[in-house]
C-alpha cells in the first residue's frame, strides 16, 4: 500500500518533470540539478562558478530550501536572476515546484539554469525536476564511505564534485577509495576534485561545463 | 490529498512509536534517537562513547542505513550488541523498523539503547521511533547557517553536539552564531562542543549521559 502511494507520486512527478524538460529544451537552455548533503558547498560553488562563467554564459539559479532565503540572497549579490523555493518541510524539490517558478524567468535569456536542491543525500536523487543531468557534491569532511551508503545519489549523477580538498590534510579521507567505490556504482561518473575556498580544480569544472552548454546548443 | 497521506503515515507511526516507548520504559532502558547529516560523525561518536561508558552502562545500538552494514561492523568491534537496519531506500527510520529488531535484543540487559538514524538533516526529525529524546550532531564543516535552514531538527532535539571542533581553525564557522540561532529555535537545547578525533569535550557529554540514565532509573 505504502509502496503504491510512493510509486504514484514518483510517476506523477516524472510526467511533470518531462514537461519541464521539453520546455527547457525548446527554450535552448541547459538545466542542472545540483545535490549534496547540507553544508557540502552547493551555494559556495555557485558563487564561484557564476563569477567565473558569467562573461560566457547567461546563468539563472533556483534555490531550494525547506525554509529561509539566505542562499537566494547570497546568489542575488552575484547579479544573476534567482528564485527561492521554500518547500515548507519537504526534503527535496519536485517537478511541480520548478514549474511554479516559470513566471519568474525569461528562459530565452538564459543559457544555463542551475537548480540547487535541498541539502539531502537521499531523497532528491529520486525526483527529477526536468534537468539535463544531475551533479552531486561530496565534501571530504563527510568521509569516504558514502558511495556504498548512499548509492542512488552516485548512480543518478553525471558528475561528482569532491569539494573541500583544502581540508584533506586534516581529515581521514582517501581520494582513491572514493574514486574506486563511486565508479563501481556508476562507471560513467565524471569526477572533479575542487576547493571552493582556494579555487583549486574549479577551472577544469568550468571548462567542462562551458563545453557541455556549447555542445547542447550545437545539437539543437 | 498528498498532505492527508503524509499525515496518516505520521499518525500511524506515532502510535507504533508510543508502543515501542512503553515497552522500553517497562524494560527500564533509556533510548536515544541520534540524527545528523551524512558524515557528521554519528558512528565515530558511538565508538568513543561506548569505550568511555561501557564500564558503567550496558549499551545496545541500532544502526540505520539505506544500504550496507559498515556501521554495524564498526560498532560490533566494540563488543556491544548491535543490529543493522537497511531501509532499502527510505530516508529515515520509523517505529515499525525499530519494532522489527526487538527479537534481537534482551532489553533487560541493556541500560542505554542508541538508535543511529539514516544520515539526513530533514526527514528523521519527523518520525519518532520510541525514543526518550533526540540528539543531533552538527559538524563545524557544515557551516553555521544550518539552524535557520533546517529548523525542525534543532526544534525536536534535546541535545546538540557540535562536532569536529578540531577543524575550527580551517573553516568559517562561528560557535556564537550557532549557539544563538539554535537557542532561538529551541531555548531548551543542551549544547556540547566536541571532537571525536581529539576527544575534546567528550567527557562533559559522557557525564551528562550517565546522569540522564541514572535519573531515569531512579524515576522508575
């Protein structure tokens, strides 16, 4: 009984997410669903990436939080269009919530829309919002045992950003183990090692992202 | 419609959690529901606390994870009874899952049962499992903006353990801000600053815990 309720919710969401995706495609923008545990560095990454990319790409951001608008305020200071969704308790964003923001953006004037999901390594992986692909952040302070404990997130993501590598000297974390265990779950995963604090590794990520948006535009 | 389904699930869970709690009370054991983001240090804390307390208290552990039994294996090495629950996708433990472990423990031979919840700063706060109280861990690497973003967890907890204080020199985190914002949400919150790595602050937490178990036994 419980399972069938959940399935219905997931199926209904998939339909709405697909409609969102069709609209995004038609408008020619690429959409990323950005996920991580609380405090792994989603908003910090966006601040850095907006600074680095806004000369080349027109960026829009949707911020998902249970409550508060702190993250949207941080992003607004970067001078890009941003909408805050407050889920009011729900632990993930879904297709409907994204659809409700459509009036707030002019999609023809955006190349890249990033949806920052609620901080949660579990539920967001189950709900599409209309994204082209999912990107997850894992910070080295969370430990290197996460792929086997939260496999769905690693399986669903196209990119894994290993953040806070500036803290590697102070924590027990094996980059080799993470790489091996992540690729065992998802052999197609693209992995970047970054520090939003020092900037290390961000250039590779930005170059990759520029290329994705360019390829997407050429495909149309 | 969606809300009513969720409400029914929560109400049904509350009934089962209450039955669990009655049984725990009858058996004279204290039960803690331990919650945090992934990688904040729940299992590391348990390893330290078992070592420090097992001369005084008979401890049992329930490990909750979506998948894998790594945490239960770590705890088993400490020589205390432990049961692993794999939720198989569910992002939190509930009363039923805890009830299913009852055959695995002799509650009369345990003073303190700690239920380590799935790593998630959102959903576990909504589901009682039969605990006397909830304890949450926040690691300083997660940032000091968490109380306003995840208020339910702070509101539902009796204790906040601020972990990884050995990393304070390397991250932007204000202990004063966390204390102020947490107490604004929950004025009754008891706060400890700890490092599972260096051991700093753990003695205060263990003394507090010993006292809680003792008071509980005397109340019977």
